[in-house]
C-alpha cells in the first residue's frame, strides 16, 4: 500500500498500518525519517497527482491512503480513483467540506446539523474564519474589539474571503468517523490544543497536543447526530465522502455545535487515537475504499493516551531547520511513541525541519498516568529552541 504525506499524522498512520497482518509492503510519499524506519519512502510530493499515480502504478499499490488535506482538496484522490486505484480519502467535491467554510455551512444547514450562527457584521465577541485552507491558523477568536482589529488584517493577509460567526462557549471535542460514502464507523473521542502557549494563550497553531478519550463523551452518539446527516447530504449532492470525516465540536449548554469539518484524520489527534484502536486499521480503510465499512472491527482500548507536540522555538511565526535532535531513543526506552512531524536527515544526523518537530505519545490506564509518562519522555528530547505546552490534558486528568 501507499501512504501519502510527511507529518506526524502520517507517521502515526504508518506505525498502525505496519501492524496489519494484511500488509505486504508499506510505501510512503514523500514520508519522513520516522516513516522510513517502517517502510520505503519515495521523493514524490503529496500534491503531485501525476507523480503519485505513476508511483502507485509502479508499485501495483492495492490501496492509497492520503493523509493531508491540501492534496485532497486539490483532487489527488480523484486522479487516482479515476484510474482504477482504490483510495481512502475523499475526492475534491467532498473535500470542500474542509476546503470551503462557506460550502461546509451550506451543507450543515441543509443537513439540519447545529453550527455557529453567521454574523452579518464583524463585532466583538465573534469568531473570524478564513474560508479556505490555512493549516489550522485561519481561525481568530475575538472576545474584544482589540482582538478583532488585529484579526481582520491577519485573515485578509491569508488571501481568501472570510466568515464571521457567533462566539460559542464550552469544551471542544474532536470526533472522527471512517466513511465509505454512505456508512460511518465512529472512532474514539479526542481533544486537541490549538493555541501556542499554556492556558490557551497566543495564536492558533496546527495543534500543540491532544488526548483521548474525552471523559463523558459518547462518540457513536455524536457521529449519529452529526456525521451521518452530513454524509447523506454530501451523497445527495453527488459528492460521496470516502475517508476520515473529522468534526470539531463545541459542547454548548444548548448541545453540540459544529465548529468545523475536516476531510482527513486530525493532527495531532491521530497520534492519540491510533494507539487506542485495537484491530486491523488497514482492513478498515480498505473496506471503506471498497465501498462498505460496516464490517470493520475496531475496538477501543481501555488505556488513555496523551500526545505532546515538541515545536520550534518561534512556531507558529517561524519554522526551524538544521537543529540537531537528541534523546529520541531515551524517550522510546521510557515507553513512549515518538512520531516525526518536522524532521530531516543531514547525513546520518537527525535535524529539525519544520514548525512542529516531534510528537511524543504515551498510554496508560488513566489520563493522569499517561500524561505523566508523555511529559517524562518529552523531557528526554532536546533540540535548539525546543518548546512545548505544559498543560496538555491537565484539566481532564484532574477530574478522571
């Protein structure tokens, strides 16, 4: 099989897929140094549809799993699927659920799924959202006029139109489902931490950590109320969704409200989800790609998982490249999983190459103990300017 992508999410997917008894060979394009230890990496960009098609044919790949959102929105899955290759990942028409906030709002309204209300005028408090893809950095929560004054030029600088929505209050939860176009299989609940600094300070990022499960959340119930009506509406529009449909929800006093939909596995939620899934993930993804995911047998493990993102010192404003990374072996020896997100090899030396550099995941019978293990392992890893939030899963661990 061929896995498309190069981040921490893809390393976690490669780690899980490599455990499948069905797997003959694992290939990835372009991959990263962590994935290279599990399979064969090929220098083909994730957005290069023609290159991926040629590679899939050369490998005689019986399944292609597309990880990132940008190639999905650009139609990479269509190019593969139209040439007879089985793909786990939606075509461009269905991937608009993430690629266009306006389209997503229209689908939610038609499916009668609750979401944040649109505002005709930008007035604090509110939320300003870039309409298109923004790598997790296109949402601006504006509780004050000062924050709104800063958000409007920032969202305009992203080069796309934007939406203004009511500001909802409550805890957030990420809920994923594996979809075959009609049916959906719920995955365990998770929560991510989008802000750069402790106590949800600083700008939005692609995600600074995650944990699973979220106490008190029934993922199957939410998938039934949220994902299945959206799947049906997309199918009605001729935009059948095959892939991982990921809803970011706000649990308000009036019930769950959709903040956003994503057309792929979350990052870094996947790094906490996959260690908690028992069963053959490759078989489930292949079944979804073949058009019937109902028989997928994926159980939820009892252990909790916590993931800490180790980021460059100035992320998200700036990435880092070339800094020597040490301590991964020590972290893994302590029982943690270390997923590569922004790394590269310089000769035989592992170095930084991005904004989010590594993801450290630990599992344990409780959130509290998983959190302790994850942070102990994270402390073993060093590179110039290494930075991570110290409050991932703190509140949830205190009440479980």
